[in-house]
C-alpha cells in the first residue's frame, strides 16, 4: 500500500452568516472535523448534496482557504503559507477544475494563450518549449492546434472543459481537485470527458479528489468514496462496495434516490423533510430529523466515524460491524 | 380514439435556422410521456411552440390539436383559456417563475380567479387545499409567505400547486427536478406521479436524465437535433434500444452497480442547427452510418405495434445490440 499523497486531518471551517439585514450573525459550520487520505495515483470521490461541505473541503485541501482547525499535508509536507515561494512551488503540483468551464476561461483570449499562462507564471521552460508544451497538451486532451487559436465562445461545452483540463495539466501537477467537472455537460459528452480523465490519470499517474453530486460518475472514476452530510463524512469505503451495500441510512437513501433506466421505483426510500440547512444544524446526528431509523440517542449524541469491517467506516449509532456486515 | 394532444409535422425556425424539424407526437388521456434528449434537441421548444409561448420572430408550422381543436394560430383569448387551464407547464427554475414581491396566496389566487372563477373565501379554501395536496406543511400560515422564504424543493411544490389550480388535463413538466438535490428530486417525482394518478391527468416529463424518465413514464420519445428518433414504451426502450443514438445515450450512462466498464462515449458533438446536412442528423457520429444515411433524413417508421424508429440501419443496429448481448 502506497503512502497517501494528500492527508487531511480533522479540518473544520465555519463562516459567519447573518439572517436578514438586522439578523444576528450565526456561525455556519461548512466543514466539521473531516479527515481523509488520498493515495498516490488513486481517486477519492466526495459526494453529498448542496451545503454538505464538499466544495469547501476541496478548497481547503488545495490551500485556497485556510482551515480553522486541523491541517492538510501534501506529500508529507504541511501546506506552506499563502504567498510564499514554497507555496508557489507546491501549488504548481496541485490544480483545480471547476464545473463551469466558461466561467473559468477568459472569453477575450485565445484558449492556447490561456493554456500557456501557468507555464509563464511558474517560469517553466523557454518560450519555444512552452509553445511545444501547449501543442502537446492540446493533443493530450484530444484537440488540435486549430482549436487552440479559438476563443472560448467558439468551442462547445465539452471542448471548453478539455481546455480547462489541458491548462490544469500544464505544470505537470501530481494532484487535481475536480469540483463537479462534468455536471454541466450532456450525457454523451460527459462520457467522453470521464473517459479522458481516466486515461490521463492512468498515463500521468495523477491523484484526484473528485467532487460531485452524481453517484454514477463518482463510482465510475473513484477508488474510494466518501459521503458527506452537513459538513461531516457519514460513510467512507471502496467505490464498488459502498454503492452496492450502503450502510448509513443517508447513503442508502441517496443510492435509492438515484434513478436507473429499466427499473421502476419499487421500494424507493423517499426521505421526508427539507434539505439540510448548514446554519441550523440539528443536535446529535445531523441526519436524525430525516432518518427513517432514528432512535432517541441520535438526537443527543453525535456518532463518530468508525470501522464496521473491511475498509468501510460509518458514522451511525445504528450501524455496527457485527450487525450488518456479515453478508459481505 | 382521438388522442388528447396530437402534434403533427411541428417545425420551428428562428431567423431561418430550423431548430425543430417535423415532430409527430400523440398524447393519450392520463398518459405519462417522457421526452429525452440533450440540450438543443428541441424537447422544450416542442411544447413552447405548441402553446404559442415562443417569441414573435419564431416561425412555427405544422399542427397541434387539443381534443381535436387546432392550437397553432388560435386567437389569444382562446389560448388564454388553454394555457394554465387545459395545459399547464412547470419549469426547471421554480424560483424565477414566481414573483418575488407577491405572497404565495396572491399568486395562487390569481391562477384560481383566472381559470376557476373563484372569489373570496372559496379562493382561500382552494389555495389551502392545493398547498396541502402538494405536501406543504402548515399551509394556512405559509400562504402569506413570500417565495424566498421557501427552499428550492418547496418552491417547486408551490409551482406544482399553481399548475394544478386550473385542473388541467395535461401537465408539461420541463426538467422539474434538475435544479434539486437527489433526495428532494425523489420527493418531487413521487409527488408528481401521485397527483397525476389522483387527478387522472396526462403528463409530459421533459428531462435529460434517462433514469428519471424511465421510472416515471409509460412511454418515451428520444429527440435528437429537432426530430424524434425513437419512440417506445419505457421498459422496452431501455431494455432494447434500437436507434444508434438511443443506444449511445444508454451506453454513456455510468452504471451504479455491477462491474465497472469503460463508458461507450458518443464521439463528436451535436450538429450546429445552422449547418445541418440533408441526411440523418446523427450520421456523422454514428458507428453504423452507411452511404444512404447522408442522402435523406429517415422518417419515423413502426418496428412493432407500439414502437417507431427513424433509422434506415435499424435492423443492423438491432442485430449489433443482440450480438453484443450474446457474447
């Protein structure tokens, strides 16, 4: 087993939010005690609904935002302070891909110029080498130099996301954080980009943190999947096993809510209640007001993430190793 | 039997660019029909055109009949009775479909006064009944709330209540759950199918999500580049898709269980409507395309009593699929 490239130990981050113009400021715990390890060359998928803290986790892991508590280690080293030389060197090794490629690209610059920009910023290679590298990157994402001369507006959604991917790969990073990279794309184009990402990962030995609300896409690309609910990880385990045998009541509901062609909704778990509000997190287990199995203890005591056998960890009072894992 | 809604040869062009190129569709009483396809395939435009909701510069031709009555070119006062009264529509972004400065009561009452001719106490009672029907807790108090005081899922429930206000025969739901989280999507879809059953209403569910359509519709029509390419009962379409595009869409969907396989992505992109060839619009991306595919656009032809496909290579395509299944 290889050592983790990225190690996140119990990070927390809260924001202060006002309700209304004269409302009292309240702390919103976006991320609360999240620990993760991502091994070299592997993909960790992070799933959850809006407000679950998955994007904030991604931003903290990349150092775009400091955690209030806890720390992130990259390749054994703690994250350097923002703005320092060490930070720049570290940042060249980790990149991010966002959901909206049009928002991430400058509409007034040809895309080849934008792919070249990280090389200029980090001073990598001679100008001639940089040109070659841009051509190489365009080919790597299955585009041609002709595409490089175009402006973002003249490319399709899938092509734009390829450009964003090429730019992210320019500095030869070891680690990519992908935040909903294919959510804005049509199904057929989504499959192209997912395949491309998997190929590039295999060729370049990339390590990925893949954030998405789409369970199918996450399973397709991940080795390990973590499910978040209101800032905490409620379940984590290997991608195949997790969705085949979800243990946490929330994961079960999520898997059950994912519609499948050729299957009529028989025995679907439909959760009652509203989506969680991070500004008003319930006491005890944050999921208990919507949980079909909640007991009195769930309302008062926060469950901790603990192993239930194999590589699966679950944060639920009702799921213990002996009870449910014997079948697997 | 006369279908409830019957669309024939419906075409739409914006500034000379054809975006809808001859759609034939029938909807029976109480039926749930799914429309799937990627962005730009014409799923929404079909219904916006049918209801006369497109901008003036759109050129609409063909025929749309409701109970045998022609809607295209019908006078405005007649359309006003039909829109919201006989055919109601809900959209992807419910928050922008409601007026932010009016209470829910005001907006629901407007629909009730317009289509049901209710006044005074009767309006309030009916508004309460509708909110209860769509599962809004504490309906009496929530009537005086404004849209921003509700969550996304609740606003979509209110939109559904407003759509039901006119007791419509047909509900057109255009990507009703796309902006919602997975667990809330499941709630809204369940609500839609339960109100449909209770009110005996027909529904057209427009979605890019094959799974959503498969689970909630009796029949599915797949659209590509302004045309319907395949139409079938939903269980058959997903078990045995015939059109290469329908096969491609299903193959591109990552499975949630079973062994992981490489996704069969459809190469290329959707054609530009301004530069469409005379032949089959899918031919440039199709693995089975042969020479005649480029000559003329195939028409929808029956392959079974309840299935139609627009593909001259349908037989080859079916064999290819059966061949892979037998391996």
